[in-house]
C-alpha cells in the first residue's frame, strides 16, 4: 500500500495553502493564514487517524483519496450541523440576551429612580433631622428657662414658707399676748367691780353716817332748844 503523503506549502501571510494528498494537490484558500494552517493541521490529523485505524489499508490511491475526501466532507457536514445548532442556540440566546438587556435597562432605570428617591429621602431625613435638632435645642432652652423659673419659684416658696412660719410664730405670740391682755382685762374688770362695790359700800356708809350726823344734829338741836 502506498502511504498517503501530505505536503503543506503556505507563506506566513498568504491567503492560500496547497495540501498534497497521495500526489493530488488540494488548494485551501482564505483570508486568515493562521486559519489555513489550522485546517491543514486538521487534515493531517484526520489522515493520521485513518491510518491508525487501518481504514486506508489495501486501497488504491484514488480510493484512499476519496475516503479522505468523504471523511473530510462528513466532518465538514457535522461541523456545519454543529455550527447551525450553535447559531440557532446563539439566536435563541441573543433573544434571551436582548430580553436580559431590556430587563437590565429597566432595572437600571428602576435603580436610578430608587437612587433618586433614596437621595430625596436622605435629604428629607436630613432636613427633618435638622428641624428636629433645632426643635430639641429650642425645647432644651425652654426647659432650662423652666428649670430656672422653677428654682426661683422654689426659692420663693421657701422664703414664703419661712415668712409663714414667722407669721405663725408672731400669731402665736400675739395670741398669747392677747390672752394675757384678756386675763389682765378680766382682772381689771374684777378689780373695778370690787372697787365699785367698795365705793357703793362707802357711799352707803357715808349716807348712813350723814343720816346719823343729821340725826345727831337734830337731837342736839332738840336738846339745845329745850
């Protein structure tokens, strides 16, 4: 069996490459030299694989070349089918990607709205906090004023309590003095009553004495007249 020979000739920047298979030249064309090298390498590996599996043994050169072509065509069809499947999958995924992009845009819009709402809410809370702090400061000042007023009222109450105690003491003293005055007045009234009774007694005694004197004078006159 004549072995299948392979010869690849291509310049690094060429857009074509010649592959020799059993004396037959297969020209590969393309715009990417690297891709041509990969295709040539793939053909070489395919032929080597067919040799290892002895698929090309005891075949004529033409038959071997035909089998190589059929193998390459079969691989090409499978690759095209896989590519079509991948394209279909990519188309489906493109639809999913479009849907995801649209959802992403919507989410971004929602996120932007939420960010704006959050910023507005932060501003509102900041203003509310500032108002609250001002109100608390006002309440604090008011509380301090009330505290001072309460202290003043407490001091005034203590002063009034002391004055009340003083007035109560003065009242008690006055009540004692009044009681003493009443007792003295009662004693004076009793003494006056006793003096009035003594004067009445004296007047009665004087009247009796005057009567006795008149009587004595009358008796004396009567005696002298005799």
